[in-house]
C-alpha cells in the first residue's frame, strides 16, 4: 500500500459509518468537477457541490477547472448562500490540492479533506449527483449535452426536487427558504439548521437579511476573481 493511501485512510470521508450525522445543515460538503462539451462562451466544466446532511446540489459553470474558480464557486454558491462550512471533501486533483486552496481554507477555518486515492466509495455522494446531473442535462438537451449551460439551473433544480428512481430529492423532504431569488433547503424544523441559515428574516454574518436581500460575504473573507 502506497504512502498516499495510508495517509488518506487516517481521515476517512464523513459518510463512512454515518459520521456526517454529527454535522448540522451546511457544515459539510463534498465537491467535484464534471467535464462537458465546450460552449460558445468557453465554459467546459461544472463545479458540483453536495451538502452532506441533505444531499442538496449546487452547481457553478467555469471555463477552466482551477483553484481560483473552485474558490469563486464555493464563495458564491456555498458560503454566501448556506454559510461557511466546517468541512469540505474533494479528490486530489491539482485544482483542489494546492497552496491557494490550503490558504483560503485556513483563513475561513475550513477543514479540507482529500479522498482516498483510487477508492470510488469515498466520493460516492458527489459522484451519484454528478451522474444525476448529467442525466438531466442530456434529457433537457434532447438526448445530447447541446446548450447544457442554458439548462444547468433547471437540471440542478430537477436533481434537488426529483432525485432518482430510488431516492427522493432533498427538496421533497426538507422545508425551503428563498435566498436571493433561489430556494434552498432549511432544516430548522428538526433543529439542524446551520447558525447562518435560518428561516427569514434571519441574520447572516451579523446582518439581518430578508427574502429579498442579497447575501454578501463576511468582511474578513477574501474574494477571488474569476479566471
């Protein structure tokens, strides 16, 4: 067994043995990239982000799978909408495993955990959502990925509402709350709500936010421009 696998096995993914159950909504995510045909706008990749306790999917299209675009996607789709997570899991790709990601995660107090190499179950949650997303995109494109970027928002919503044939989507089981025009799950009914995600009006980073307000990052957070 190589040293990398031995080291990775010391910190198993949070879905092993139900360890994710200790996290509240929005505190733990698993992320990945999928590759699609390049659009006229130059987009070729989608950053997929899956919330651990509900399976809620967020997506972010980018031209390149880079550390900077990873951070930008996480800030826009996760931190500003669901609160700052405690833990993020990913594979060992260079767009995830690098000094820029390490610095950003440390500044935000996020534990970044890398999957066990060549061990598919470690990324099971996000891989399952990747497959569901591709299925929806292909269906919306009439059997191909044509105009996939135009269909991405709807495909993401379909994954969250319909799920699969043997698993309900998170929106079917969880209360929803509108944030900046979009509906996201809020599990406050079971006492699992993340401190920064509450039924509105609520406070985000010390500022009251209503259903019509946009979320802005904490002043201490450092944004990264798209590339």
